[in-house]
C-alpha cells in the first residue's frame, strides 16, 4: 500500500470510528482526568523506514498513565536483569480489573507487570536500584523512546493521582508486607505516580511503539534503544496482559500486542511492520479507549496485522 493510500485509510478509519466515543466515558476517579473533552481522537503509525502517518488530534498532550508500564518494565530488565524482575512479578493474565487486589490474596506475587500491583513492584525495583536518581532514570529513558528531549511533567495530574490513591496504597502495603517490595512504600508510590504523570502526545507513543516493533531499534534514527530480547519479551507480555480484563478477547479479535492507559492512549507495536498509537479519552468498562479499540480492530482487518 502506498503512503498516500495508507494516510487516506487511516483518516477514513478515524472519521468512521470517532463517534463511538459516545459508548464510553472519560475517567473521573482521578479528578484531573475528568476535564478532558471526550470526543478527542487521534491515530499515528510509524513504519519500519521511519515514515509517519498522523491523523486527528495527534499533537494533543495527555498523561501517559499505564502506557508507562511496558516501558518501565523494559527499563527495569535493562537495569537489573530478567531474574531480578521476574522474581518479584509474574507474566500470567489475571482476568481482573487493573487495580484489583483479589488475586494477591493467597498469591501475593503480582500476576503480571501490566496491572497496578505488578507495575508498582517494578517501579519499586527502579527506586531500590542505587545507580542514580530514579526519577531522572525514568525521564531520560522516556526521552529516548519518545525521541523527545522536552518531555513534560504534569504536576496537577500527579497531585490528583496521589490524592486519590487509596487502592494503590493498599496494594503497595500488601506487597511490602509480603516482601515483594522493600524500602519506603510511600517513596515507591510517589515514583509510580510521577511515572504515570509525564505528558505525551500520540506521536510520542507511536515512536516508542515503533521501537518495540523494530526489535528495539528506533526506525527514525537507527539507534538501538532496547535490546532485541527485551523488546520481544515486552511485546509478549503486552499481548497476553496489556488490555486488562479484555486482554484475551483483544488478542483474539485484533491480534496485536497493546497497552492502554486511562487517559485514553493505546500503544500497539506490530513486529517488523508498524509502531501504532491511538488516542481517545472516552473509555469502556475495562478502562480501554473506545475509539482507540475500534480503530485498532479496523486497522488489523484492513492491513492484516493479526499475528495469528
């Protein structure tokens, strides 16, 4: 398919799916997120030659939220190694909501790094590592994967998350009690809230997605950002666990590794083909973007992106 035809296809899909935002609602349990217009929508694709295709509100800035989880997982493995990371966190899907505590009871090791309990455990590993300031380590890594030296931090969202974090705080102290995380729980939580509060646009996330799709190499500048084995591992975990309790049905319907966030973004790398990112703040009952899910379904069908 030519570049022009791909741009036209992407725009047609966005225009056809944008009104599906009415079938969801913007996240309101974090007050700062409830202010976003529900009908915003965007899609960006970057191919393996570095060519980008952008439609909709692609330069609108939103906080990264749970899309940070696969990226920080990659960082933790790079910093500490697989053994240290997966000693604390598993790789199995849960079938539960992203902030559920149910599966920790009787099995305190978090099932995977894509749910909140697992992500908090991973972030605590970054904080416990003594190689430098943990906030700066995450920021510098984000700057690399987004190809953006001006990544901003949203203080309002950070404070809003911290103020409404009773469930996450419960998860973290449960993990501390079972020695899954160590050290100061509040400092680990603080880093986790900050990690989720960096501002990105859909092009930033597509760049990170393209790196994961391109076996860890940035297709725009040719630099290796993530080791190939780590990129493969992260894609695998995203395929089975990245869309919360919709992960199984999404893998069957769409067949693309993906990770969603409650601000409405989705990161979706298609190995050796495209880095895809979609955005729409109106969410379904599982916390996934309604518009974004519909765009990915259609793209998968039209471009034969399904992995199976």
